[in-house]
């Protein structure tokens, strides 16, 4: 493992919390998108699914900020 740290130039263990947070955000956003009514989502659901999955870390945040109506 020390060879990997030397090759990358940083300790890869520091990425584990960031990856865990990202995975949790994606799962929660996709679960919410599936469960919520279509009329409570701004736009088409499949487009939001692509945004959530495709734009790592920012996609789920964008969904919760802009894609979900809070009526």
C-alpha cells in the first residue's frame, strides 16, 4: 500500500469519507426520486436520474435544491 501512496502522491484513505458521502447522497436522491409523485418533481424523472448519477456529488445536491418541489 505504501507504493500506491507514493505513486498517487497522497494517502488514498483520505478519499474514503468523501466517497461514502457521495454514495449516500446518490442513494438518498435516487430513492426520493423514485418514491415522489411525478407532479412534485420539476422536469422529467429520467433526466433527474441522469443528473444525479452523472454529476458526481453535485447532481444529488442540485436535485434537492432545484429539482424537488416543496409544496
